């Protein structure tokens, strides 16, 4: 079974480097769904994260490193703890001081792992709670992460589904300032991905990229695409 999952994940891995500013990993222990989302003032931040259905997810951002992400995937499949995975990714071969790592798994959902390198751009950092990790760099203030996490918690208290919570959290980051390089645009790329434990590929896989400087806010564009997806699939906001 693990070999099948690994093959699927390898198929999903992208060869290009990606960058990011704020992102979220979230797992739902009731529905066994895993979701990741992110936004940035770069051409495309879609490749920063990977979901291993039914097991966990990893994000490698700031100066994203494909080899670090592959190593993290291998260790999630081996059921390593997030702490063990983060320690492995701090190997100098992965250039960790220019990156941010986040790992959340079902087996160790109460102990997400994160690391922010010294050379990542301020404002930077991460916040975690059971089943959730929020991380960012190149932010406009150190309040953004708190506001994003509050959006996650609000959605959980309102029993929204995981996709809606992730979308709301991205919007909260945008409203709070987004990527400081983008000014009032806030973000030029954004994505949201959600997978069920039985999925061969994510059932939600939406992205916006390539918005020129001063163009539309990619998070707002992603919301419109998300709402269109919901109408097509007749999805409500409760499980």
C-alpha cells in the first residue's frame, strides 16, 4: 500500500522551484481529509507542498527545495515524527536557513513540526495547534500569522469544511497585509489542495499564478474559482 502511495506522490511532485509567503496545512481527524493552501507575490507558489493522502502533508517554502520536500515525503511514509522530519531537513545539504518547513501528520497530529531559517525574510515565523500549521515569511507584520490562525479556529468552531477554512485563512492573510512585496495587490499566486484518505489524487486542486505586479489579487481570484468549483460540485459549507 505504501509503495502505491509513494508512486502517486512521486507522480505529483513538480521539478520547478517554488516560493511562498503564507501557507496553511490542516488535517481533519473526523473526515480524514488533508488540505494545504498558500499565497505569494511570486509567479507561482503551487509547488511548495505535497499531501500524502491519509498520512500527512509537508510544505517547504521561502526558497523551496525539491530534494528537501522529497525527503520529507519519504519520512512521512515511514511514519517518522514531525520532529524527526524537521531535524532531517535541517541537514546543511538542504540549505535550511533559507527555507521554512512545516509537517503535519495524522499519527502525530498533536505535534506539528516547523522550522524557519535565519535567512528567511522578515516578518517570518510559524504557529501550530493540533492538526494545523500556519507559516509565513516576507509578511507585512508579525500579526498576520495570528490573524490567519484565528481564521482557522473560527472556521473550526463554526464546523466549516476543511476547504472553506483554508480559503478563509488565505483571505485573512491577504486582508492582514499579504506579501509585503505586492503592496495593495497582496498576492500574485495562490492555491488550495484537499485530499481524502482514499483519494488517488486531490479532489480539490485549484491554483492561480502568473499575475503581473500591480494586477489582480490572486487570493481574490482563487476565491472566485473556488466558488465556481463549489457550484459545479454542489458543495455546501458543512460536512
